[in-house]
DNA sequence: ATAGGGTTAG
C-alpha cells in the first residue's frame, strides 16, 4: 500500500513539475495497483494542475473513473479546464457520464460552465446542462437566473424568452431574471413579447414585482405611450399595503419623462409636485427634463418656476437647461410677436425687449457661474438680435460678455458674422487617417493587439497648449484648461474601474456631467492627455471614470473628425483593460464611415463578433448608415434583412436612415417602400423623418420635372 | 440587473 501511495506521489510530483509530457502520458495507463493508491485528493491535485494539458486531464480522468467514483469536484475541474481552453467537443459525453454517475455539481460550478458555454455561443451545450439540472430537480433558481442573464448579455433574446416560458413554473418572486428579461425586451422594443411576459407574471400565483420590476414596467409602458398602464402600476405601488414596494426617484423620473415625451407637460408637473411632497428629492435629470419640456411647449412661467426650484436646491443648471430656456424665450417672443402683428403692430418693441432682457440676463448668469456659453448660445442670441434689427443690442450682449473672457472672440464674431453663419466654424475636421497605412485590415488588427500588449502609456500625443483658437467653444474654459495644463499634474496612471454606473452625488460634489463638460472642452482642443489627467483629478475627488467616459471622449472625437485622437483613446482603453464595449465599436464604425472607409467596417465587425460581441439595434443603424453613405446599397439591404431575421425590430432611426440612403442613391421607389413599411409597422415618424422626406420630395419633383421635359420634347419634335 | 452614455437630417 505504501508503495502505491508513493507512486501516486511521484505521479503528482511529475505533473506539478510539468514533466508529464506526451511520452509520459502513456504511463498514465498505470496498473490497477497504482490506481488504488490514487486517493481522491491526489486526483483532484492532478486535475487542478495548471500545467497539464486539458485533453491529458480528460484522459487521466476517464482512466481514473474506471477505478474510482468520480467526485463532483473532479467533474467540475475537468469540465472547467476543457471549456476554459475552448475544447467543447468532449463536453457532451462528460455531461452524459455525469448523469450516469449520478453526480451533482455544485451551483457555482454549474454557473461557471453555463457562462462559458454561452460566452462561446455554444447554446446547445447550455441547454444540455439545463436538462441535466432539471433532471436533478434541484432548486435551480440561481441557475435559471444566470442562464437568462448570460443569454441576455449575448443578446440572445429569443432563447432567453423560450427558457423563461419553459421555466415559468419554477420562477419565484425573487427571480431577478424576470426583471432583466423585461429590460431587455423593452430595449429591443419587443412590445408584444414584453406584454406576454408581463401578463404571464401577473397571472402567476404568489408572484409580485419588486420596486425594480415595477420601475422597469412603468418605464417600458411609458416608452410605448401606454400611460394608463403606467399609472395603474404607479397606483399599485403607492397602495401597496405590505410596504414591500413604494415609488422611488426612478419611478417618478420615468413617469415624468414619459409624460414630457407625450407632450403632457401639465401632468408631468403634477407628478413633479407629488415627488416634491414625497420622501424623495428630484435630481438633475428631473429638473433638466422638466425645464426642457416646459420650454419646448412655451410654458415659460413653469419653466422659470422649476428653474428656481432647481437652483434653490443646490443644483447647477447645465448647458441644456440654459439653452432650453433661451430657446423658449425666443420662441415665445415670436409667438407673442405673431399675435401682436395680427392685431396690427404698435407696441412691438416693449415685449421683445422684455424677452430679450431675460435672455441676456441668463447669458450673464451663465458666464458669471463660469459656465460654457457656447457658440450655439451666442449664435442664437446674435441671430435673434439681427432678426429684430436691433444691432445696438449687440453692445449690451458685449457688455455682459466683457466681464467674462469671451470679449476677444465676440469682437471677431461680430466682424465675421455673416461668414460664420454660412460656414459654421469649430466644425473643421482633420480627416486624417485613423490608421497610418492605406488600410489593410491587418493594420487594424495589429493595432488592436499591440494596444493590448503595450504596457507603458504614451503621454506625448498632446497637441500644443498654446495658440489661441479663435473659434473655441468657450474661451473662458480654455483659460481654465490652460491653467490646469501649467499646474502640471504628475501623472500617476489613472485606473478606470470598469462597467458600473456612477452614482449620483450630492449637489455640491463633482458629478459625471461636470466631468464630461470639462472633458469636452479639453477634447475640443485635442488635449487628450490633459483630459486623461482630469480623470485622475476627478477620481481623487470621488468620481470614478468608467468605460462610458471613454466612450464619450471617443464620441466627441469622432463627431469632430478627430480620428487620430479617437484612435489614441481606444489604445488607452486597451492599455487600461477598460472594456471596449459595443458602444466603442459603434463609434469606430461611425468614424470609418465618415472617413469613407466603410469597406473596413465588416472587418471590424469580425473582431467584435470574435470577442463575443453581438450586433444590437444601434450598431445595425450605424452600419446601415455607414454602408449607405458609401453607396453600398446591396449590403445595406442584406444587413436590414439580417437585422430583422435576428429578431430586432427596426426603429425610427433605422427607417429614417434607410429612406435617406435610398433616396440619395436615387432609388426613390425603395425609399418610398421603406416609408410605407415604417408606417405599416406603426413606427411614428419624427422631425428627422420630416427633413429626410423633404429631400425625398424634392428628388421626386426633380424626377417629375425631368420626365415632363422629356415628354414635352417628344410632344414637340420641332 | 431599474431613467440618464454609443446610431439618422440641416
């Protein structure tokens, strides 16, 4: 017996020192004697040895199985090492023998397995495992949950749905998967399926939504304009006697956004009052939403009321709020003006002056708070002043701005007004290639892999800090930027935490929006590394940059045409192991499209898919747009079909893009076909549709005109 | 894991 034990020890020692190579593998076919000397711990030790090849482990395991009853742990180890290395072909037989042996894996291992199956898109294996679990009849709520969750991360909505219906009986009210499934269905705009799941759950005895579940449903119904359902659920939440569920900030915000979107601003204001009376406090989004909606519907009184409330509760209004207010005031001016003109002129001046006065005060306030008075703001002011023929008012504007740092630029604005209106500055694009060479895809791949391999940060891509940008969006902020630049932060590497949302901070601390405001200013000047340092500063202040902060950098770069910089950000992301998520890829494609390199898009897609990614609706839209702009109409249609067959419902953006792309390609009939398809699908056109249809209409007219002239030539051969 | 980050026209 002792000998055998020793042999076992030798075997383990050999395996640990990795001398157990292929030639030795044969010796694994050891006599029964040795097998008896192998104790369970020894087997496990061998199976958990990292340096043994998975297929060798499998052979060893099968051999030992004929002598020992394998433990769950042994199965778990073999399965994990196989799937970890991507060897999925042996998994089914292992699962089979596991059932034979009556072995029960622990839930944790089951979960790990499921995830690896799903991540590698081996969905059939996942289902086999599920059968195995069902066969055991153990309480598998966590497994179901994680299975559905995993499927959802792969955008396998229909699979997740079918599992949901299959397992409806085992679902209990604690099931988080239901909420996740509902969210996914809402995002995919699958109303019918959403309703099915919703009603099934409600019919189910003993099931009740938690607050999250309620919120998800309220938001979804709000998105789809079903206010009745929203308020029924809302009432249920409030009436809940058990005290398990009550409306929270998210509930109120979802309701308010829904109401605002549907133009029911008065009702939104009622909900807002209710929120104020509740235990909860409105946040930045509540205010921004409400003010925007009030201004859009010319409820300037309400807008001002909410605005004051916002400020008295210590929230800094942002550019959107200010611009909404300005816009609202101006539009209101027009309305008043129109009425008065109708009643025949006279007191024009006073009213306008009153409105303009308010607008100018807003600008002053913005500037005094150090806020970005951007080109949009100033231009809209100037346009309005110009329209009213009150050039003397420009001086008033100047007076306000002089206190800030805008004066130099504004002088130039005044001088070059006309030119700048026609040819908006600040939008110059450099269109420099994102990839240095002519653009084989191998270049991209090598870049991507290099980005992952490199460990030292290249901090040298910063463009010079000097030089006055005449058309900067905010000279005031530029000054700040330059100050920070000269302070010279010694750069420790910033370490973005991944994934999680940034929690709303109190009104006085830095919030994410502020970070993004600063970022966009630095980024507009191409000061990437400065922006990176900014991450540090804010990180220290308790704001953690997340992957979508990176994405917002990318976004501003790509939109302005700074592809070189965008690429640098992507590289940084690679170095920081910040996940390049689907949004990142989306912007790469967008960038490629703007560069006129839609031909590279499909190659980028391959890498996305290889990394376990998938195409969602935004991605499809972006792709369709990029391909369409490049005139690849065939591919566009193929993609559209692929999109629909994978169960994704086209949305307004999709249809708008399709209509535009086809009409620009001269395929007016097809453009019209998509318009009809859109209406048939019950998809409501928006303002973008209008502009696009204007274009289509003009094209059709042109065509008619051409035909008419051809016809008249025929009629009149002389 | 709930709203709010990535897509369309001018």
